[in-house]
C-alpha cells in the first residue's frame, strides 16, 4: 500500500464541478487494461504531443514519464473508472488495472506511482474543470490544495505533486481515443469556457 486511507476533504463546489464532466460511459474493470474508454493525458505545459506514459523497468517496477504518443501505444493510454463521490481510478493499459495511479506516502507527498489497486484515498482522483477549458487533477488523500503537475527541474519532465497554482503544468487535457488509437474527441479540451464534455460515469 502506498497511500494511507486518510479521507480527503473536497470543497462542495469542486465536487460539483467534477460531476459536470460525467457522461454515460463506463469501464468493466478487466485486469488486462483493455476494457472501457481509453484516454490520453497531456498538459498545457508540454503540449498535446507529450502524453503521460507508463512502462515496466527491468526489475518489473512501474515507471512514469512523458513521451510522444503514437497510435496504439498502450503505455500512454489510460482507463478512467468512476468511483463514488465524483472521483476516478486511473489505470494504464500496458500495466493493467491491478495497479492504479497513487500518491507516494513518504511524508514528502510530491511523487506519484502505480501501486496495487485498492480502496485507498491516494488512488481516488478528482478531475475538476477550469475556466480555461483544461482540468486539474487532485487526490482525495492530499485534498484539493495539491495537484498533479509536471516537474521541469531536470531535462526529463516527470509527473509530480505541487501546491495548486495557475501554472500550465497543472492544466490537463483528457482526450478520449477511438478504436484505432487516434483521438476521438476531447475531455478537458483546453478551450476556454468548455466545461460540458464528459468522462466515464460510475457503473451501476
């Protein structure tokens, strides 16, 4: 377990805004990562061609980074599964649904990883639309004041967690992919005023 099960605190207005981006799609929970809607996660900072990606290191541990997306690159394709309370589980097609995007609970709380999926608040992500058309990603574990960001401290950009600010590394696009691996339509498009596009709704 990476993150503790400390409940997150979300403002009612933020939860309501997240609910506005729901649609009727759902994920069946298959462990191979192939079921449900697939998405690209990119930022305003790096641009739409640099997608959040996952891969296995030589020792089998998951590694996260950013890279240029090519069609059917499973490592850059993510499954968003809606949970209770307006949050989402985020899993990777290449790694499978047995591991979820999680907050590293090391007392510093500035890193994310892929960890064994479970009922942990570090794996519950709120995707809140912003007025500029992008979305901000925060976790129930750390609350709405800490957001998923891009670290530019080295030559290789990496996902990180930082205090919420109006910075381009915290502005996320979520693009749904078609069956051929190409973008089908956009979620959190980066178009100002576009707050209506949907994400997967919770399965009934």
